[in-house]
C-alpha cells in the first residue's frame, strides 16, 4: 500500500462514531496523515422533516433554517468528539455534504484525494444488511481506496 497522506473519516453520529474517529486519529498520528471528517446530511431525512412540518404546520418549514440549525448541531457534536478522542480541533478538517451518503462519501474520496477511508460497519440504520450497513457495503464495493471498517 502507498503512503497514507489523507484519511477520510465517515461519521454519522451512530454509536460507532467515537471508536471510528479515535481509530482515525491514532492512525493519523502513526502515519503523519491529515484527517478529514465527512458528515453527510441525508437528503431523505430533510424530505421527511419537510413532510412532517407541511402536514402539521403548512408553510412554516424553512430548509435554510433547518440546515443552518442542523449544521450547527453537527459541528458541535464533531468538535466534542474530536476533543474526546484526543484530537486537535485545529488540525482536523470537517466537510459537511448533502445527498445520498455513500455517493457523497465517494465524491469526497475523489475530490479530497483521500488515501484511506475509516468508517463504522453500520450506521444509524442497521436494517439494510446483517453484516454491513447499506452505505458501508456500497463503499466497500466502489471505493477507489482501501476502506477500514471499525466494529
């Protein structure tokens, strides 16, 4: 395997997130690699929230406000995880994306020139597969770089 310069960490705030980020930070310390955290706001979740608001309180949902509030919450959670895992907030880059999680993570792997992906084997929804979550399974199949799964 070639030298690892950039580690992409896929975080979804599942119970595995602390272990995943901790492993990425330790790997980065040993290899001298940069860490890039990618968190994808699933478009399906946005659509669901919008439908609920439109049903209960028509005309009151603002995608911009929802996204702003959600990004703030996600950013705080990631900063807390970085500190808990012994990382340096100033040395870890965070990228928020919106869309289908595995598609956005693959896009980030290519666009950000990642050498390794570290992620949990299952995400927030453990229904897609018995062995691997739907997103993880698709990344294992399609990633152009090695994918390291934390269980």
